[in-house]
C-alpha cells in the first residue's frame, strides 16, 4: 500500500519512514452501514482508520435510547479505548456511512507504539481531539436547538465523506440526535425551504455550505479548531 494512496489523514500525515514501519500491519476492509465495530463490554481486538467510511460513537441509556456523542471519518481513528481504557463515554461504535477503512490488530498497535514515536504521538493527539469532541457534543445536545444540531451533524458528515451528497434517513438522524423523527422532518423541511439543503427520500444534498455555517452553533467550529491546534504538527485542515 503506497503512502500516496492513503486517504486517512492520520496515516497520510506520518513521515514516510514511520509509515513504512506500520504499513505491513494495515489491511483495507469494507465497512457496512450499521456494522458495530465495538461494544463497551467486549474486548477490543482492532483499531480502524477510516478512509471513506463514517463511524458514529453512541451513548445508550438503559431503556435503549441512543444519542451521538462523537463521529469520525478519514480525519481520525476508531478504537482508542484499545490503548486508552474505558474513560470515553461512548458505549458502542457503529458505522454510519458505508465505506472503506484500514484495520490494525490491537496487539500490533502496542508494538508499533514502542517502535514509532510519531505513530504513538499522532494517535494520542487524536485521542485528545476526540475527547474534546465528546465533551462539546454533551454541551451541544443539552443547550442547542435541533436546527443547530442537525446543521452540525450534516457538516461533520460532509467533512468526513468529502461530498455534499449524504445518504441517510430521517429515522437514522433522529436516532443519532436523540430526538423524534417528526422533529427531524420539520427541521429538515425548514432548512430546505431556506435553500440550504435538498432532501429526497434517503438522501440529503448540501446546497449552501456557507448558509449552514451561519446557522450552526459554535460547537462545529470549536471542535474543528481544537483538531487543528492539537494536530497542527501533522495536519492542516482545509478552510471551511
């Protein structure tokens, strides 16, 4: 796997000599919508570096209600609990948008940490950004309107899959945001009437990104700024 073909930003940001140390441990796999990558009570055997897939971190209550507390795509990784413990609030990681990812065995991650300081540093740095994202999501879910939260969700998904066309249902969005489907339907209709999105059954297309940025709460830009700051040694995000 030539480094130039790597589309995961964490892997692509590694110096060539460091990437060469871990390359043989990476395997490209296909991830399906709804696939559970890990549950909080199970042993973590793998770490994933999404290329085109989007993964959602969910917190679930005892009565089965779930809410999104974080998401990652090509800009991050899945499975930090493998080497960071269970302090992260998410109870499961679920594939939100189908695509590809590089997978590495957990035991290989530990071995490579010992041999590649840059690999360990970039993974730990990303861990900081994910914790910041989860903390910000808690604030967002408690304080901001459904419209603002939906805008944030659409922008994050668009960033992760690199495109304005998002394949998703209102039912799935309501589950991720922890709100009623009817609320999502009304809010999506408002955004469409304002010319910000186009909604068709199972697909949302972003028509006016600047309009979404003007509507979204500060949580979106705050998380992006923290990602830039913490990983600035390796990665420079594209301007919004």
